[in-house]
C-alpha cells in the first residue's frame, strides 16, 4: 500500500510536470511565465520539492524491501521458470526505478540547480524580466548526448510506469478479474503517452523545430 500511494503521488507529478514542460511549444512567454509562477511560490516550492524527494526515497526503499522479502521467501531459484503474466517491466521494477532515480538526480543538476552547463548562467532575462527557461531548455537539449540520455531515462520511466500505473489498483484492492486486463492495457497506453510527450521536446529541438530565443 505504501508503494501504491507513493506511486500515485509520483504519477500525478509526472503528469503535471509534462503539462508544464509542453508549454515550450507555445512559446517563450508561456514556459518562462510558468517557471516564474513556480519561483513565486517561494518556501512552498521547496516544501513541495522536499515532499516529492521524500516520497521518491520511501517509494524506492519500500520497493527494495519487498524485493528482498520475495527473494527470502524462495531462496532456491526455480529450475525451469516460465512467466505467465509477469512482464519484463514488472520483473525489473527495482532496476528501472534505481536507474530512473539516477536520471532524476541528473535532471535536477541539469535544469534545476544548473551546474552541468555553464552557458545557462550567461542567459539574460526575457522581455518580461523572467529567467529564460525556454532558451535554457533549447541549449540543454541541443547536445545529442544529453538528449540521448534523457530519451533512455524516459524509456525506462515508461517501462516502470507501464506496470506501476495499473498495479497500484491491485495493491489497494480496487480491481477484479474483468478490470485487471483493462487496467494493465490502460497503464501501458498511459506510460507510452508520457514517453511520447516528454521525448517530443528534445526531438523537436534536435530537429531545429524549436530555436533559442537569444543567442549566446
């Protein structure tokens, strides 16, 4: 239940974060204004960040504990193992979760703390006096290695979500035999929609469809 509840919180964040990021397609004023609104929250923004960080830590810690308990429940491996319902994503939730954690840490260092690219400090404020998040994202994703790492991280996140976004219904006892396959299918659709939405940004930038608002 702890894994399910923390998972729901993180899924809501993933959706909200995507909706904010997609504003880059509308123009600099939109995403720069959105970023400024977040900054205007002041201490509340840091409380939200700390809450999300604690949620991630709890989610990963309890998931690892469950994996350890499952391993202890059957110390001897099966001689011949055939998976009936367990998918690749469901069997590797711990691995994908840890790699996604590494991806999150880099993402924070890249775009939140801004310590990975010295060019970000050279950006001037936009005409409204907001930090130019639009140009920052463009310059950040123009690096093929960075964009490639993001796509890989988002692929693993999609794998994680493809199982997790439906399995929490089972953990909370909110499904049945008829509903389970529909929830599983819906979970996969949701996960890959998130993947398409997030990866559309670096892909559009690499294709030159989105250009920086200011030149460095």
